[in-house]
C-alpha cells in the first residue's frame, strides 16, 4: 500500500515540475529584441503575442523559418534572461 501511495505522489510531483511557470519578473520587449530572433528568423507571431505567452507560461515554442528551412524555436524565460533553443521540424 505504501508503494502505491509513494508512486502516486511521485507521479504528481513529476507532473507539477514538468509544467511551465511564469517568470519571476516580466519579460520586456527590449529583452526580446536583444536576442535578435526577428533579424535572423522569419516569425509569423508578433512580438506582443510572444511576450504575452512568455509572461503567462514562462516559455513559448514558435514555428520559424531560417534560410527557407522550417524550424522550431523555443524561448524560455529564466531568472538569468531568455534562453533560446532551436530544433528541426
């Protein structure tokens, strides 16, 4: 019985830790522009929509294009700033 309880509690904790949280301080537009993503990638979403998603969830995944190659760009808001991660679609 104890094993089942520990397993359920562990699964709940893993689920909660896997959810994204809003950043400690709101991300500002100049921080987003400092990354240079709008200069390097073709992005359909406006900066305001990206900022709203970052400030609500703490992360956003965008479908971008770089030299006609479709990519995913993940932006994560951390206490040290924005962290970018690019992967193929």
